[in-house]
C-alpha cells in the first residue's frame, strides 16, 4: 500500500481504518467480524487506526483491545477523541484525561499517538455537546492536550475540521496549531448531518490552510455516511441530510456503473486522489467492504479530467 507523509509521525498508509464501522455506526455487524476486519486491515498494510469512545459507546475501541490484546503490530498507530462542549476551562484537562484513560483501557494500551478534539469549532459564543469555541481551544483545550503530551500519554493532538471554516482556518494559521486535522474529503464537499455551524463548510479551503501550515490531513467521510454508495444500508428519517446527498449523487452513481465499479469504490478513489490529504479514513464494518477499499487504493489516483467530470455532474465542487 502507498505510504504518504503523515506529519510528525512520519510515513503512514494511504488508508486508515476508522472506528465508525467497527462500532456499528454504519450498519450492523458482529464483534467477531470486526476483529477479523482489523487484523486483515493491518496485514494488508494499513497502519493507522482511528478510534473514538463515541463509536458504538466504546465498542470500536474494545475491538482493538480484543484484536491485539495490548500489543500493536510494529508501526501501527492509534488515535482517539474526546468532546469538551461547553465544559468550563478549569474542567477541560480532567475531562480529556478521564476520557483518554477509559479509551486506553478499552484498547489495552498505555498511549495514543494522536488525540482529537471531537467538537466542531465555531467563532464567538456557542453551546452544545458537539460545539466549542476558538477561545476555548486557545485557553483550555490546547494547553490540556500539551499537558497530556508532556505526561507521555499522547504523542500529538488534533482538531476535527468541521465547523466554522473561518474559525478552523484561524487556528491553523495563527495557533495554537494542532499536528493533525480531520477534514471532509468527498466529491460532494459535504459533512452531512455532522455540520452544525453556519455558512458553507469549505473543506477544501481548510485542507489548503492545513497544508500551508504543516498540519497533516486525515480525510474523512469519503462516502459521506453512505450517500456515495449504491444504497444506504441503515434506516434514515425522511428529509435527512444524507438522503438529500444520496439524491444529489445520482449522476455520480451512473458514472460509477458506466466505469464498471460500485459507487463506494469510485468515491474512495476520488478521496484518495484529492490534493493535500495524507490518509483517507475508512468506515468499513466488514472484510468485504475493506477489500473493496484496498482495491480502490491499489488502482491509483483518478485522472484529473475524470474527476472534473464527476465534479460537474454533482455541482462542480472541485
């Protein structure tokens, strides 16, 4: 598998195994199948595992613990995440430290390579579990992460690049600067139901700002929560954002069929071909889905002219 520069951690596989599928966020599977999927991913050359306690209420992290029993194969890196929401600044370190301790316990590890703030960053005043402000990142979150680094419990810290684009770009440009950021990397430029801020999400501007400031990018939502697959594999209420994106992607699915592949295969090749993305995070829940993604990576980047045709078909996002 292709290795790409992955910030201060050196080189990493072009694909990262994400925890959403392992935690059954993207449809039903079994613990046995998820453990087998993790092991096959690593055997296939994937050396980054992206986890969070919210993926199946800790299930994804427990899968890692069962798969490797506390001894990761050489070169494999793991991440975890935590939300701080509107917690007072004086409570942020304790919140992050406690969450990290629980996550490491599930994974049977003593250290995570990267810990991400799992909140959308916004300007000004904001509230809610999924949101936090630039001021909170500056005053409390970044110092707490740096303390965890000094303690040897994490190697680096990162941001979730979904929120007010200007807020995220401000942090990337002015600091405190994370080592890593997770950015939307799909042909619709859509974060779907994850996006809760005002204004357009502007993921490509965020990726460009990260690149300009030496922050490594992990591409997420390559298939936009199923909207860029042949069929969404879980029930969604009428009017859900993912259903709107699924409808918008109808011309793309036709192009994938003409190309002789599934929509998911082509969507992953598109994400892998996007400029400035170090590694693309997979949301697969079984070995069959994993193998399709590995095949997409092995096929190499898409021709720029074909990518331009895809952009035009779905509304010229590129």
